[in-house]
C-alpha cells in the first residue's frame, strides 16, 4: 500500500447496501508505538494484614472449624456459617472468612459504615483466599443492599448467577470498594428479555445477565431520577468464564444520566468471557485503567448449557456514560459467538470520552462501534460527542464479520449515526483492508490526525496479531 506522510486524503468507498461513504484522514507514516502495561494482579492470593479496628464488632466465620453457638469475636471462637450474622451492620463492623475455607450458603448484608469506620467483608488467617461457591447456577453468592462505605476484599467466588450483587435501589449510597477478589464460572444461561412492565420488575431483570459483579435493582417511583451510588471502585480483581465480568442493568423505566457517579475500575483481568468484560450505563465520571480482556464469547468446551450471546459481545460496553477516561486498555480477542457484534469497544450515546495508550486486536467485527440508540428504544435517543482516541493501536480486526441484511458493518470502525463526533490522534491502524477502515456519511465529524493506516502483510493477515 502506498502511504503519504502527514497529508490529507479522501477515500471514497461504495457499498452494496450503503450510499457512497467518505473518510477524511490525515495520515502520518510515523505513528507512535503503543505500550500497554500488564495488570499486576498477584497470581498467589495473599491476604494482607488488617488495619486496626476503629469501631464496631468483628465476626469470624470458619466453615471448617467454627461453631454457630460461639460468639465469633475471635478466630478461636469463630462461627461456622452465616446464619447467626445480623442482616444489617454498623460502622466499623468486620465480617471475616477464614482463609482456605469454602462457603456454600448465600450471604445477605446491608448497613452503612462511615468514611472513618467502613464496614469490611474480607478474610483472616494465612493461605488461599476464602472461597464462596454456589450450589446451583441461579444462586447469588453475596448481596449487598443499599450500603455505604463498604470494603469487600480478598475473596474468591465461583459458580452461580452472580458473585457480588450490589442491589442499589435508593438514593444516597456512597463509597463501595472491591479489591483483590477473583470471580470464576458465573455463566448461568438464563435471562429474560424485558419487554413488559411485569418482566421489568422480575428477578431476572434486576440481575438480567450472569456476572461476577452486578449493579442493579428495581426502582421505586421516588428515586427514578436519583443518583443511586456515588463512589464505586473495583481494583486488582480477575474474572474468568463469566457471561459478564462487571455488569449493570438499565434501571427501567426512566433513563437518568447520573444513576452512578465517580467510578474507578483499575488493574483488572478478564479471560474467556461469554459476553462483555465491562458494562457501564448511565454514569457520570469514570476512570478505567490497566485492563486486559482476552477471549470473549467463548463457552467452556464441557459446558452443557452454553449461553448464546444474542444481544451482542464487546470487550467494553458503555451506554450513556459521560466524562469517561480509559487508559492502558488491552483487548486481545473478542469473538461474536451468535451475536451481530464481537467488537472491542462499544460506545453508545457517550459524551466527553478519552481513550489513550491502548490497543484492540483480533476482534471478529469492528475494533470500535459508535452507536446511537436505535429508533423505538425507550432509552436515551441521541449520539456520541467529544470522543478523543490518542496513541492507540488497532490491529487485525473484522476477522469474521456478521452479516446483517441491508446493512454493511464490515469496517474497522463503524458509526451508525453520522453525527457521532470522534477524533483519532496519533493512532496506528493495521487493517485487513485499509479501504474499509471507517464508514461515515459526513467526514467533518470523524477525523484522523497524525495517524498511520497500513495494510497487514499478506501472511500476517491470516495469522495471529503481532505481539
């Protein structure tokens, strides 16, 4: 392919199902290299020492050596199960599970800590992280309802519908932090498509998809336009064989732009997902950094009830998110399964977004979708604005594009609304076909500056992406 350094060009494209499309590109032959750091999640679960307790009561629980008639105040007088625990906890309380033990009952908790005395759900002792393990695919392991100032850390959760369900359904919840937890095998195949008010109020809709962590719940009329959670952090966690890693529902019926505020997702690793790594909706103020996503839409080979991803697959999915910063994102492979997507990142009706120092490689469909809300949907009609993509690598995408009648989506970047506003700056795009990098009907809204667009070498276009 011939390249022209630092000059503008217009690539005119014709599609069988689309009108003539134009792409305005300012191509530079010297695009910068992209270095994406690996997350530093420790492969060996180590439970750090707990800080001194400022207030509250401690509950020790050991499934292997506890006694429910004991008081649970010390490791020597640990409880055996969750049954004696109160449902509501007070500032400074600690619920500590013994390392190396396995717990198969569900844990239901509520209550508010304070900034000085948060409530802790964690571990005590030496050895592997305590493991909460579901007995059925419909089980939710931990449900926290309407809590503030919680610390959930150093746990392993496996199986069931959801590992950690943050059921926030009232206004004013603050500061929930999850750290150093592992989530595995949350891929219950059942879900209910929410088409009626009755279904919207069902259990399936409150949780909807199976996930490692899920934020959701049914809303009362007085909080339908309220912020439900201000301050939500997930750091140093892994998600393996999950339908969705970090998920969130729509909070039907009304769309509210500030359903959640001030989100931080950092140092996370997702592997062998069935659908999406992260789903975030109706949020203002989010930082996502140092995230690796490998292999989406892949069910385990021995799974007797594989989930079919009818609703689409994306490494990262953002709907109605504003003031979003993404840094150090490494999306290595996203398959489409039975869905029409299979993209690296899906932005839908997002505002003021920056994606930098990241890479998206080897996706079945587009590296990035820029979508508005389809006509007839009750949520957020509109398009994306002020999206800036800096110093990123996009390589060998559109490997196995889904065919939609009368719609041509076979592009590295696909924008459904001609008014989506996106600026690519200093990016490298190594494409299977450089003439199908972007579909667009108005070149003034999507621009490329100081970017390199090049064809993959012939042999490499059929093999694995370069390291």
